[in-house]
C-alpha cells in the first residue's frame, strides 16, 4: 500500500514538475508509471520537497534504496533531513 502511494505521488510529481509545460492527458489513478517518468523523478535532487507527510519519507526511502551512494547532488543526509521535516516528524 505504501509503495502504491509512492508510485501515485511520483506520477503527480512528474506531471507537476517535469510535464508542466507540456499538454499531457489526464492519467488514471492506477499505481502505474512509465519507466522513463519513474527515472526522471527518482533522479531529482529535491524529490521529497514535492510531497508532504509520510509519502515524502517513503519516497526518500525508495530513492535511497535504489540509488544508495549515488543519490543526487544534495546528498543523502540533506535529502533525508528534507524528507523528515516534510513528513512532520
């Protein structure tokens, strides 16, 4: 269930941050995302800032698990703190 929320949030973030200048058809609320869209989002330096609550922390966890030491330039500790604060802990 948490992973489905992360995928839905990644779809929303991609539409808001990356497709903002393109005309994109409204997508379904199914927890499905194109691989390229997934990669675009996971590689964002400030991914957790686009979300709030527990889903922000879950997105950070997925990003950290997939990228490990190759986290985008803000660094893992900065992203973790941002996600932690965004989640309201």
